C-alpha cells in the first residue's frame, strides 16, 4: 500500500497527539495510534515497517514471553521498537511505530518486537507481515470476545501471511496445526513426572485426530489439550520439536534443553510449567532469529527471576503468595488453582476473581466458572477459601459444586471483609489469587495479611519438597 | 430414569456442561448416558426422560445436524410424546429450518422447529437477559454469533423483561414445544434459575427430589436478581 495524503494527515495528527501528551507529562500509549487509525483506517498498511518484524501471539503467556524476548534482545545489545508499554491491539502497534518514526513515517530502528492480540489479527497481520510469528498456545479465553478456539484458529489461518515463519507449540495440537503450508519450527517439553495418561481438566478442546477425525491415542496429557498424541488410524502424530526441554532442575534453576539437535543446560527463571513453556518459546524464537546458543544462555542468565504472575514472600516462617488468576479465562484460572493446590503446606486461599470494571458497569458473566477447574481447590491441604467481590455467591456455589465442604468457605460482597474472614492461624501459607483488574486492591489485602502474619508467633520452617 | 447427553466431547462450550453436572447432583439415582458424535444415540431405540445438548462451534454444528438428520422423525415423535429436552445456545438452531451465513448461503437444519438463524461471525452478540418463566424471574447471559427468527406458531420459553429475546424485536427468548426447552441463555441456566430448574425436575417426575444446594442456589439467585435489576 502506498502512502497517500490521508496517511500523512493521520501521521501528522498522531505525532501531534504524542507531542501533546509528552508536554502534559503523560505517557504516550495508544492514543496516537487510535488517532491515526481513526483518520486512516488502513494506516498500518501504509506505515513503513522496520526491516525485521517479530510477532508474539497466542492465548496465554504472550505478555510474559514477549517481555522475556525483549529483555534478552536488549541484554544482547539490540535496539528495537516494541509495544511493551502499550496495548497489543492494532492501535498499540500503530502507536509504537509512530513513536519510533521520522516525521515522514520512516522507522528509526530496523527491528520490531510486537506482542499481538490474536483476536485483532485481521487488523494487524496482513499489514505488519511479521517475518517470524511465535504462537504460544491456543485455548478458550473470554467467551464474549474470543468465542471459542475454532473461531480464533479460523482468524489466524486466514490472516497470517504466507511468508511468515511460524514458531509453534508442538504439545498443543490446535497451535501446531495452524497454516500447515507456512515454514515452521516447533518447541515442546518432553514427558515430565507430573504428566498423566488422561485429561484431568473440565475443558479439553482436542478430541479427534486433526487429519482423519479418528480417535486419538494420548502418549501423555499435561493439562487440557496440552500433551502428545498419535492417531492409530492414519498415522498422524504430534510434531517433533526442534527445541525441546528434556527435564528441569528447579533446585538449581536450570533446564536441560535440546536446541536444533544439540543438548545443553540453560538457566530457568521460574520452574512452573507455564514459565518453562514461556522460556522455551523465547529461546526458540531467538534461536530462529539468529542468536547463537552461548548468547542466549548469557541473556537468560541476566533475566530477572521476578515474575509478576507469581510472587512469594516469607513472613515469620510462613509464606504469602500472590498469584494472578485472570477472570473470564478458564484455562489461566485452572492453572492458578492447580498451582495453589500443589504449593506445599497447609493453605488459606483468597479468591478475587471479579473483573472490577465489569462488576461496576454490568453484571459479570458467570458461565466461565463452570469451565474452570475449581475442583483443584477441593484439597485436604487447602484449609479455607475466602471469596470476596460482586459475584461471591456464584463463586461460592461453584465451590460447593466442586465438592468443597461449605465450612471451609467464607464469602462476602464486601471486599473490605476479606482479611477478617481469612484464618491465618494453623496454616503455612496464605495464597491470594487475584484478577489483573484488581491488583491494587489485592496488594492492599496482601499488606494487611502480612501485618497479621507478622503478629503471629514465628513458625519453624518445615522442610518440604520444592 | 435415563438422561442422554448428546455429543458432550464437542457440545460443551461456554460453561454449559455445568447444567448436566448440576442435574447429576440433583438426580444421583438417574443414569446419565453420554453419546459421542460417532456413536448411536440412546434415543434411537430407547426413550430417555431427558435429552440434553450444549453449545458447539459452527463446524461441529454442521456435523451434528448431519448426524441427527436420519433421526428427524424419531425426534419429532419424542417431542410430541412429551420427552423433555434441554438444548442450550446454538443447539437450538440445529432443530430449526436453516442457518444462514453472512454470504447468504444456507445450512439446512432438521426442520423440526419453525425458526431460522442468521450468523454474523464478526459481530458477536453479548448481553444480559432478564425475563420470566411462568411468572418467576429468569436470568442469563447471551454470547452468540447468531440471531434467531421464529416463524408462525413458535411458543416462546421466557418472556423478555429486559435485554434481547430471540432477536431484537422478539418478545420472548428461547423456544418451547411440549417439553422441549430450548434457550440461548448461558449461565449455566439451571444453576442460575432455581424455579425453572424445579419445573424441569417436576416434568421429569422428580417432584419429591430436592434441588441440590437449594438454599445456596436461591441465595445466589436473590443477589444476582438484585444486580440485574440495578445494572440492566
Ligand atoms: Zn488420524
């Protein structure tokens, strides 16, 4: 697409908006992009793109993975454009390009890394034409926005350009089957001790062989449809990953990885399976981008261990854990609940799952609760569960449906009562599961709980398996 | 009592498998038969007390219609004979005359109900619904790609109070034919609406069976009703 007068007007207006925002001391996030796209709907198609464009998309893990990729590229000395501070929809991408362009729109950097919302693919991918696109996984997400996996897959299959090189999850047959004609490599994690032979989740969206529709035989199931399978009828099998984790060693914070046929040890910033996938995906992406293995290992070593989705601290010999549990996303929440169950020791769990925005303006939707594995919270080591927020009755009912004894559950619409309703005596850990929209509130609760834990007599730390 | 769940491996979207999970809690003595898409439906030879089908993707919907087409007259006879059905979300359309795509092409339905649906894949409809069933309030969430147009003689399931019925002009939501209950309401509808669920159990001959977690269901219902009335 060529630049026309309309494009230049939009660019000028966007640049003006960005300059205005800077003068006001505000961060220029999406606004210049929204302004440009409003004036010139095909703005992204007319805006010159950097020489090399990397995209990261998928249902879960795209933010963590692109953050990791950006940190590693930066520590290797690359200078690039990214939308890390903005949004992952078309306006966020446009804003990032505008902010790093000359007055005539020429990009000031040769490389761009964009986190991309999969639902927005029609408005981004045909224009941006990423050279490399990493797809972390495909799962059910918000029903209102993303409907179901077939809908998202259809969008990706339709709008990913023919030339885009794909980096796909070999352990996710929905993801692995995207655009079969495109050049591609896969990443995957070998069978691990916790993997099973059957699915232990409510949602499992790969039911039949993608090739012949016959019954699949699962070699192992990790969670939901993540695992490896083959079809006895037609010979179809999960693809072989070029990048694979053989095993992880959480105590030493390392993982044994095979990169294009060569085995080596790499640092592991966080040992939860989801983070192993994110790290592996970042490694695969950067290897394909051309970073040599030595540089990769050094860059991973420098990655901060801090993880926004999972923060733990010790108070007086007890643990206080903050764990993100994205409301309306049944898979992310199920993973969070399983992590809460598997965390060692006796636990009190707090659930803040309401989307505060939705709860204020509307009645938050409940269907997703029934696709989410609340059953994981029905565990002898979870001593109490506190539910607070607008939909507390619905979550309470869901917990009863999951078999949690009612005497273990306290619930209130008054979030201010969450702390007093949570027993802290006799537990080793307080686990706070919160939706991203109420992080500030959850942090306040954490601070109050911390004070309560401080007031308790110190507890001897019991040895436990990590 | 036998309860048949049609194609649960595919027809399980939007949390609606919760309806059957709740029925299992209410009716622990009942026999629940799950029929896979490549299996023979129980209703072909037997007469289950209730047949359930939950929402599905658009491509599965086409397969389900083809799967059920040979059983058209059997299904009609079961409906006329008073067998209970709970079809939710786009399972309702499967029984209609046709489903129209954006390009005007049509997918022929089973033709058991005088209604048709129109898909609009790029504009998903999301809304809250508040209405009534036999005089008591009913709530639910709608999240769908289709709009449904009932023909002459279609009997609605729920009267619209606030929100949208089968389409924006339709005064009712869902379809009823004898004991066939079809609704687009998600929730799951049985967990959201104790009085409606009670009526369904009564139809199944389970008048003496209490609703599972009845007090909690009613507590949640009262709170939700208040929220729906305030925020809709
Ligand atoms: Zn096969």
